[in-house]
C-alpha cells in the first residue's frame, strides 16, 4: 500500500501547504480521498493520471476538500486518451444533486465533440463506525 498526502491545509491559501487530498494505491487500485484545489496537479507531479483513478471519496463539500473533483471530471471528457473504465465518485448526502448541477453547468461534452468517457457513478456514503 502507498499513501501520499497531496495536501493537508485549510481553505486559507498557504505557501507551505496545499488543500486536502490523499492518494492511496492499494491492490492495483488508485483511490483519492478528497480533492482540494491543486490535487489533480499534485497527482500529475507524482506520475498519476486522472485516467488511473478508480475511486474518489469526498468527505464533505467545503471547497478546500472538493473543488478539484470538477477538474478531474472535466478532464475525463477529453477523448484523447480515452478513459476506458468507470470512476466511482462517493460522498456525503447531496452528491448526486451536486454532480447533476455541475454536469448541467459544464454540459455533457464540449460542443461538437462526443462524450468519450464513461460517466462516473455517484454514490452517497453514510458514515458508520465499525469495530
């Protein structure tokens, strides 16, 4: 298992710390926990493409934890290279409504260009504690 902190800062800009994002590689899966501003760039700096992500988990909808998920989703719409596997996007209640609103705002694909990427599935995650 590989765990890399992409950012651990807050919503206030800082020269020393980026916004929240944790990348985990485990068993051939590529997971992203939170996607604050700059997370996508940090992944690219590590050599990890947005096309490799299998799952993105959002803990809550504060901008410093979720804004780059929109950059990831938008990047998935570009046809070259095509995304060949689905992306699971999981988060708190309201995720499906947020996803639908963002899709309407950014349109399914740029005008004149077919959507090539499989649409991510949005899933609400209920907090639970297990022992």
